[in-house]
């Protein structure tokens, strides 16, 4: 059992050492590659951060990922709650104590005070200036 652990540890150590020897990275326009192109520019990609800095960066990235997931969950809950609500009402708010109306009813037509066409108090329509005969 111990030999298996030692072999696994040796394999892990070899993989770590192999990744430490990085291939050169080239910039070709806006693309980066391990293979150079005609206008390739070599780019230094060594990570000069300390282990503590790398660990802090991982912690920040993990915290940000958790926060983003929590915000996504909250947004989805708000969206689901909003989709269950009725349509928004635009206009003045009705008082909570106001009685509900069953429906609008038309007011009765007023017949008093209306003039009809046979009303003698009406003057005839204006037809323009009177013409004089000469």
C-alpha cells in the first residue's frame, strides 16, 4: 500500500516538474498560440506570484463564484415570483377601503334642458352677408 502511495506521489511530482517547463507562447495579432506565425511575438507568461498570492487569488475567485451563484439564484426567484403576479396597474391607486365596483354603468341621459330642432328660440343658421340689389 505504501508503494502505491509513493508511486502516485512520484507521478504527481513528475507532472508538476513537467508543467514548470513551459512552452513559449506567441502572439499573432489578437490570438495566442504555442506555434509561431509569420508575425509572431514571443510573450513572457511566467507566473511570478508567490504561493500565498496564488492561494489568495483562488480564494477570491471561489468567493466571487459563490456570490455570482447566489445572485443568480435570487434573480431567478424574483423572476419566478414576478411571473406569478398579475399585470401592473398604471394610474392612481385605489384606496383599500374603497368598495369594489361590479362594472361601469352609464349615467341616464338628460332630456331636460336639451334643445330640439323644432325649438322656436333658435335662430336660423347664418348664411353670410345679405346681398343688396342695385
